[in-house]
C-alpha cells in the first residue's frame, strides 16, 4: 500500500520536474526572440472560506450543508402551502370548475368523453353548469378573501 503511494508521489514529482523544464526551455526561446519572460512562484489563492478554527474544507462543507438545508426548508414550505392549505385547494378547485365550464361552452367537442382522463374535466364542467350561481358566489368570496387576507 505504501509502495503505491510512493510511486504516485514520484510520478507527481516527475511531472512537476518535466513541466518546470518545459517552462525553462520556453523562457529561453522567448528571451532569444526579444521577449521577456519571468517565472514567478505560484501562491495559493485566497478563499472566502478561511476559518482558522475549522479549516477551509470543513467550513466550506458546513456552508454547503446549511445552504442545502435552507433550500429544502423553502421547498417544503412551498409544497405544504400548495398541498395542505385548504384555502389554496379551494381556489384551485373553483378555477378548474370555472375553466372547464368555459371550455365546454366554447368548444363542446373537447369535453364529450365522460370516462377516463377527460371525464374528470367533463364532471367539473357539469358542476359548473348546474351549480353556476353557487360557483360564482364561491369565486366572488374567494376573490374577496384573497384581497382582504
């Protein structure tokens, strides 16, 4: 196991030496042509995660996890407001009924099927046709409650 680590280290050192030799050869060629090349030492870049107590990697990981936690909380709040809020559910039901009724009046052939997927929308349109005063009252009340609350 340690033997393989030593081989990897020596290969990495050899690559570094090869790159350094290539840079020196390039520097000599450019200097002969009249250019001027200086090789400077490479400094480690400053990171925004510098934390003397925890270190860079651990602090970056903690930030990533906290960001993921915040994102999941916001996503959960979005889903819970749409799924478990009776007010939102009632709004969606009223809008589906009104839309299906309007579509059936404008394009009656679209909602002729009474079974399957389209059957659900046919039933919503039927509710809108038969109970239109109550649906209109519900839409009016929902609009007032959205404006006021």
